[in-house]
C-alpha cells in the first residue's frame, strides 16, 4: 500500500470514529490544544512529521494522522492539533474501543475485609494487588460492567453495589473514564481462589485483607494500582470502610 492509500485508510477510520463518538473530538471554549479536523491541515502535519521521521531513519507510517491501531479493547489515534501560539503538531491518545463505560470495583465482605487480586500486568511486567476492573461492553453503563467483572474475576454475584465516583487513569495519554464502585458480595458464593476466567487473565491469588493489614500495605508501597487507590480514597471519604 502506498503512502497516499495508507493515509486515506487511517483517516477514513478516524472520520468514522469522529462521527460515531463526537465527544472524543470536541474543542471546548478556551481549549489551548485544539484538534484539527481540516483535511489540508492534517496532511500538512503528517508531511512535516514524515520528513522528520525519514531524516531519523524511522518508519513514516507512524506519522500518519488517523486511527493507528484498533482491537476489541483499545483504539489508538493520532490527532493533528494546534498548540498555544499557533504551532501545529500531533498527539497520540488511547481510547476505549467500545462506548460502554469501564468500571473498577472494591469488594467488601461483611466483616470489613477488602478483597484484592494478585494480578500480573503485561504493561509493566510486574505483579499488582488490585480490585476487579474491566472495559465496558457496547451500551453498558458502569454498574453493568462492575457486576460482570466481579462475577468473572471472583466467581460470585454482587449483593449490593454502591457508586463511589469516577476517575481517569492517565489524562496525558488515555481518553477514557472509569466508574468506581464498592460491592458487597453474596458471601455464600465467595471463595478465596481465582475463578477460571480470572486465571486466564493472569490473576493467581485472592486475598481478603483486614483494615489494619490494608493500612500496612498502603504505607509499605504494596498497593500502587491507581484504580484501587482511588476507590479506597472515595470509600474512606464516604465513610464506607
């Protein structure tokens, strides 16, 4: 595929995304970094970046404007933008492919223990103690995602779901919101073992952590997952723990 056809393909997918999910492409009043949807401006930004890439021996296709990658979970786009002062350039961002709302859930047992999962994450190649979370399926709200993730990862249903708030994990790179919940579990179905679905995702251990141990984990740096830390902060502020 030549440069012109490749660029056109990425821009066609980009235009389709903008039509289906316009909120991702809004330029709020006073926004200092503005997305450029004009085809001529997009072409100019791509040309300048491609020339720089060639000079540095890098692949020019990385400089195209449009949808760079997409799978079931994430869509990576490269926008043409105008920065403060009028300089143009490009910005990458990662969006959830589905319009469903992602959710992260803090499971709480009746005796006050919080359930955490030991999860190996590919991105940083490390183990983390986390709570269940996942991407939203098309059309799902956060509550539907939350209930599904608890059942998939803990293998038990939710008795009561309490909304805590919302967060955005990386506003410098990701364009996605995650709703946060506290879940009281149907404890007769709860087991201190990962479900088969959880094991297939790299989850190897389930722990029910008492409040005093949770505090030690926080102070010792054993809890670093931003979703879990945010949910704990919300739950504490709402006097739910």
